[in-house]
């Protein structure tokens, strides 16, 4: 179940315990905590994107790419709810642990634990209700057009659409892989509209976002992609997706479906 008290009340949250000291710099001058500089100890440190406003994000799929995205987004100040059906992945994030073999993630998680802005759950319905963006990661492969991947996307869209039925505010859905326009327009959007009883571009937006790296495997690749490719239905959804990546130095390529 979704633990809303743990997510909302920082004084009820205990920092994650790690033996190593995080090699990072924290800023809280904008009214929320964010990490602005980071080094994993094995390479030269670098600046993290400076998030201007903290946004509410749900991340569906906590495999390598989804978990990395959830952690990295929380590190720069966003409030993130990770969603997965695998209880081991859920427990790992909620206990401040990571199943990912990535230098620096324990340090990020240790600091995020003091921010109280990252939780994981299997309750996608409430995760959507409590967020303004949903980032969807169906697998960790570059090819997300297989029948298995599309079936996973259908299931997630059914869950998101049902939650949107009971939500008043606009919600932006971001598929974090390149998708053919016919899959989006003829398969996924009809599911979202049917389950929500609402229309795309009115109650919710749909985009896809992919970095020039194809699959992001490290913290540095997440924060410093060569390019961001955004496919979009309408201008509002495109602008909202771009706002998620304010401060990222990557060039942006926009493609209208």
C-alpha cells in the first residue's frame, strides 16, 4: 500500500544509514532540498542540473532505468513515487538500498533519505493521483516495440487512465522510449481515454522522451545526455516535458506525432 504519511511528513522519516560519507553539495535556497554537485569518488566531480521548481513525479517500472531515473530526479529536488509490482524493488528503495550496481547511488540515496522525497509502492492508482507527471519505463532494452513491451504499456495505461478518471488536474504522461506514432495514437491513447472517460490534450498529455544515449546506464549519462528527443501530441505536453529537464545542458529535438 502507498504510505502517504511517510511521503508527506519529513519529521517521521529516518535518514538511510551508510558507512561512506556522501561526496556531494546540497542547496536549499529555493525552499526545497536538492543536490547540486556530485562525485562518486572514482571520477572528477560535476554539477547536477539545478531544478528551479520541485515537481511531483510518479515513475512506473523500477528496473535499472526506471530506478535510476527515480533516484536521480529525487536527488535534484523533485518529489518522486516509484511504482512496481516487484516487492523486492519496492523494499530496496523504501529501505534506502539499491539493487543497482552503480557507483555513487548509495551516496545519492543516503542524502535523499534526509530529503524525504522518494518512496516506492505497488499502488499505481494513488501514485498518479498524487503526482503531475508519470514517467513510464517498461524495460531496460533499447527495443521497446516488442509485443511484450507493448502489452506492458497497455496494462500501465489502463491503470493510469483509471486514476485519471478521479483526478481534476491536468496530468502529463511520458513514455521514456521512442514509440511509433501509430502505437501511441491507435493503441495507447484510446486505452487512456476509455479508462479515464477524458480526452487527450484536454485532461492529460502524452509524450515520449528518449536520450541520445538510447539506454541510460549511469548517473552521469542521466544528467548529461547528448540529446533529448521529445515526441509529442500537443504543445502543452511538450512544454511540460521540457520543464522536467530544466537545467539539463542537452540539446532538445522536438517531433510532433
